[in-house]
């Protein structure tokens, strides 16, 4: 018989404004400790030196993580022009350089092919698996390997500032699986001058915004207090991109037991994914079929 996890059965989302110099996993562990929560996870890793939105889910909210992971995200980042590094960011070693510097017009023109459906090769120093091993481990061991290109949807990629000839500030909105470091690397190659990421900040992820995030200093100060609990957002925030249907009282138990049940909906087509609520509380997520919700995820009722 497995050991029971210690901690509280507490559910919801906490938006953390992650600082540089700490891993996403370490932030999740700090949040879990601060709430004395049984279960926690995050919706999208940020590199240790990246800052900004790290959405942390507690308890039942972890079941909604995939919907945030799949949602659009926006990043503001600075690209250093004139040098490529082995990690595609400022932490790596310079492996190629150029004295050439593009004009603003050349940069704006070069950004256009990166918008829409593109194919992107992740950085070699990334968590992508190659024959069962993480790419960054192979890269650290100087192994020779290739990473296959992957599809990425880029909603927008714009230049927002050019502070000097060596740097350009960009903002990108993209879908799941995007590597900003790859954008910087490939943009530098397209411009013929090389490039890498100097700094990176995730400014929003799905419904969560950096300006609403809590800092780690605030987290430490409020740890294990009612004031910190008050910062927790409802798990329903993780379902913001899905249509909501209403659940009559007699359907609640059936849905929570994983059985199809009648829901009230309009403007939905057969097979559409949606979530059912009762009195504003999420009951289940599933597919809408002929007036019923067929649940794929169910949510445990909170304790009174």
C-alpha cells in the first residue's frame, strides 16, 4: 500500500512572476511548500534565466494544466546580434561571430517568414528526447546528434525596440512547444549576422498575466497564511479557452463518476470539447454528444 501524500487538499492556480536564476521545478516546490499542498505542477517550463509567467496548479487544478499548456503564450525577448552560441542564449559559448549588422528594415523583413505555421528545430541544449535521452545531456557530452524540426504556430512576431546596433527587442505570440532561443538563432542566420537570446520574459500564458503574478519574496512572506490562500485563482481559470455548459443537479453525480450525463448547451457541435459547471464550479471536462457530456476528466468536490 502506497504512502499517502502529506499536505492540504487545496486546489487552484497561482501565477508566479518567476525571477532569473531558478528552475521552474524549484518554483513549483516553493509554491507547494508555501501552501502546504499535497499536489502541484506547472503549465510550461521556463529556462532558469528566463523570467515572467509561471502558472502553478495545485490539487484538482493540475487536471486543467494541458489546456494552459496548449494555449497561446507571449514572450518579450532581446536578441544579441553578431554572435551565435552553443546554447542559443547568453549562457553559452560563442561559436561564430560577425561584424555585420542589419538595418531595422532588414530585421522587420526577416521576421515575416517566422509568422504562421513554421517548422522549428529545438536547441541542442533543450529537454527534447533523442533515443530516450535528453538532448542537453548529449550536448554536454559533446555527442554528435540531430534534432528533427517540429511544427509551431506563431501568431505574431514583431520588433518593438532597437536600443543599439547589437540588440533588438522582439515580442512573439505562439502556440505550444515554441523555443524562443531557436527563433533568435534562426533569425540571426537569416540575417547573415548570427544571433542569440540575451534575455527572455514570458508576459502572458493563456488567461494568466505577468503583472498579476506574485514574486518569490511575496510568496515567502505570505507562506502558510490566509493571505496567501486569498491569492489563489479558481481551477476554472485553467478552462478559460473551452466553452462552458451548464449541469443540472441530477447530472452532477453521474459526471463525477465518469458517466455521460445531460447538460444544457447552445452553439456546440457534436464532439466539441467543453466543461460542465454547476453554480460556477467545474464538474467535468469532456466531449458534447447529443445533449450529453461524455467526461474525460472529472473534478473532486471541494471539502466544505
